[in-house]
C-alpha cells in the first residue's frame, strides 16, 4: 500500500508538469497566430506600396517566406498538442486504405510534377482497415509530402498499399540523401529531428521536423505501427 501510494505521489507532479507543458504549447501557438497575421497583412500592404521599387522585392519575399514557415510551425505545434491530449474522440470505422492512397496521389501529383518527380502507385485494390478516417488520411498525406520533399535520384516515388495475410501496410519508397545513420532512423519521428539536408530551408521546402511527430501521434491513437528503413538498391 505504501509503495503504491508513494509511486502515485512521485508520478503526479510529472503528470501535472507534462499537462502544463502541453497547455503552454497550445496557448502560445494560439497567441502567435494574431501577430503573424498582422505581419502578413502589413507585408501585403508594403508589397503594393513598393510595387514600383523592384529592388525591395527580395526583402519582401524573404519576410513572406519566413512568415509562412512560422505559420506552418505554429499550426503543427497546435495540431500535435491537441492530438496528444485526445483520448476518447477517435471515431473508428471501416476505412478504404486503397481509396485514400489514390486520393493522396491525385492531390500531390501536380506538386511532384512541378519538382520533376513522379508518384507511382502500387496499390492493392479493396484494402480496408479500421481506424479514424481523417487521421489516417492526414498520416498518409504526411508521408507522401515528405517523400516528395526529400526524394532524389530519378525522382520516382513509389506509393504502396499492400494486404498480405492479416497484415496491411502503407509505404512510400524513394531515393534520398543518406544524411542520417541507420541507427538514428527511428529518431526521425521525434520532435524537431531532421536530416542535415532538411535543415536547409533555402529552397523553401523543408519543415521543422514536426510532420513525422504528428504521424507518430496519429499512429499511436489508431493502434498502427510506423517504421523507417533504408534499403541498399545496389
């Protein structure tokens, strides 16, 4: 009895600290939305006022890119914080994994083509799973989006849905820059962890390392297993 009581007393402050941390992230994210909106609006006005001064456009474009990046970061932090708090609002139903995969390819195909890449489907028909449909759709979109951002080589990205016995899987496969040690691959699902190449935002494509953290939170809520692996193509 005393051991159980002592354990509760020890764990309770840790739980409270974690709760306050999540609440702080959510509150800070909402508070940051307003100044970012003001900055974006002011930059739009400034761009109109300086339309006859093309030499100033570089600074305006640079600021707009940073505002866009910050908005994406804030939104991802809020999404992740809310997802970690969600306990009982997951709505489970029969979901067509095949249909969602095709939708993802259709949604991202033009983005891929604009970057000289191609999404190639390898999708078993009629594959269904039980889960929260909006969350699973977001999970698949995160993986396809990341594959487009960081693929190299011939730019071919394989989007797979496979049913083998009782195992159902979704995967994206593509060439990429080997800037992460194999033993470190699982850490890519941690917050703010990215490969060295993804730290370079000069092309405006890289994120802040939260997308895969959101994917992991979705997977945990839906009882799914995530894996990242590197295969030797040679």
